[in-house]
C-alpha cells in the first residue's frame, strides 16, 4: 500500500465520524496482537494543555537519551506529526507500511460481518503498533476526546496517567457540568497505576481523588499556585518552581501550569525526588507550535490555538502581560460548537481591530455570525474570505513598531496562517 492508498483507506474510515466506546478499538488491537500492552505508556488527558505538557515530558526524556514515541491529535501542520519518535514525525513511507498492517487487521474484522473501526481508532492502533515496532522506551499517548471511552484508553496498565487542566468543552460528548467532564477525563486512571494531576477547581479535584481512591492509585498533585512567573515576554518567560528559576521558550499563563505538571510527572516517571539541572534545561528548551507562538516580526505576529473559555481567559492574561505596549490586531476564526462569545470576550477587549474568518472545516462558524459577536467587544470588526487574505492584509496595513497581529481561535487554520507569513 503506497501513501495515496493509505490516504484513501483513512478517508474511507473517516466517513464513520467519531464514535465513543471501547469495543471496536479492543477488537482492532486484538487483531494486531495487543500493541497497547507494550512498554511504558504515559497516558495524558485533559481539556487544555495536553500537547504542551506532553512536549515538555517528551523533550526532557529525549535529552536523557531515551527513545520516546508520541501520539497527538488532531494534526495541525502536517498529518504525519501525529506519530513521532524522538520528536521526528513519521515518514510518509513508514506510515504507509504501518497502515498496511492496520488495514489487514481492519479487513479481517469486516470480513466477519463486524463494523469497521473509525479513523481515530485506526490512528490510535497504528500509534501503539508504531511505538512497539520502534522499540520505544517510553510512549506518550494523548487522549483524543474525554478519556473513559476514548480509543486511547485501551491501554490496560500505564506507567503513569497525567491529567491536565479541565474545563468546559465538548459538552455534547462529555457532559454539561465540570464534574461530568472530569469524570470522563479521570476515566484514564487504572488500577494500581499512579496518576499526576494539575491541582485545580475543587469540583474537579474531588472527582479525580475519588477515581484514584477507587482504583487504588497513588495521586500526586502539581500545584501551579506554588510557581511564580518572574518575567514574561512574547518570546518566553522565567518561572520559579520546585526551587529552580528556569527560562522557558514556551510562554503564557497556561504554560506555567503545564510546566509544573511536567516537572511532577517526570519525577514519577524517573523515580526521583528532584530533577537534575540538565533536565530543567531541557524543559526550558521545549517547543510546541501554535501555542502563543511568535511566527514573524515586523509586525510581530503570534498564533494561538485558543478554542474554549478557559484557554481564552489565560490567553487574555498573557496578552495583557506581554503585549501591553502594542496595538493588537486580531484575526479570529472559531468552530460553531464552541462557546464563541465567552472566548472572544476574554481577548478582543485588548485588541484595536479584528478580522473574522470562517475556519475551513464543516464545523466552522461563518464569518458573518462571528462578526456580530465580535462587534460587542472590538470597535473595528471586518471580515475576510480566507485566512491568507486576513493575515496578509493585517501584515500589510499594520507595520508600525507597536503593531502586533494575533491570530487565535481554531487550531484548524493555524497552518494557513504560517503559510501566509512564509510565502
């Protein structure tokens, strides 16, 4: 099977949509001789911060000489980035080989008259298989949606379960209250397997604690309240935590939480009480694209995949702290099933102008509807047909030293933004 045939196969499975539940993924993994049982799995769930927390852990473990596999979703810049070994995305050729194995298992299932797995189940099974075949020392697996009924939760005995910030998102699938959503996220906790979680709202903590107790799992909290941001700019920040002042490339109030969580997770993974100086240095060097990331200067241009209220609150605080001397020009696109007004209300008051775009996916909110909401919070709101047009105009019109372009909302259009800036 070549790369085109691989994409055709995945497109065929994609029409099934997303189906939460474990029966189908368990069946697929059984056909593949249970690759999910291989090695040391670090399973990461949460509403926000999964990618950044995973990136911190990944880079630190790689710096120690370990072979580290990682599975993340969705893809933002290129499809192959979902599967990595030692921070390098899988090649198209290797992906085709891998998916051939999965397709053969898929075909055996369908031949027995059983329903074929969904695309995310196929991608997840491929991730576990890839890390087994590559002989990874550690496998970082990021939950797709929720946790309890997510395909990645097929892993039976993770080395460590990691729970990041939990807030209101994907309510149609996960529940209408924080407790309900936390219950789904805490579903990754397994019997007698340790868990590290961000200390957060009591409503969330109570659910995590109850789940850990029910599974006889040792719970360790990362308390970001004990961390202090000593200095913060659009290009990085200095954070004091665990007795160490560290300069981080990743910046923003959300990254303070993710950093603290990664520090506590690494202690448990490595079985030590204190990280070494070299590991702290590696944490400081960690990069993760699309999270308050400066992609160009003159004018300063920043992208951020902020797509729910909690992320927007932290983005607003970061904008206020790092861009206080700038005239900010926003480019916004949001999916229609998100809490649109709550998101823009946290960020747009800091912006002088705003350009609304319809994200290029079926769930994208139209620029006309978005503009009506944005007009409540920004005095100058316009629309553009494409991301290329919106970002291009902003970077042409606003070129003073104190101008900054902030692109936020949906992760689905960050790739188009980068292409616009680079071409």
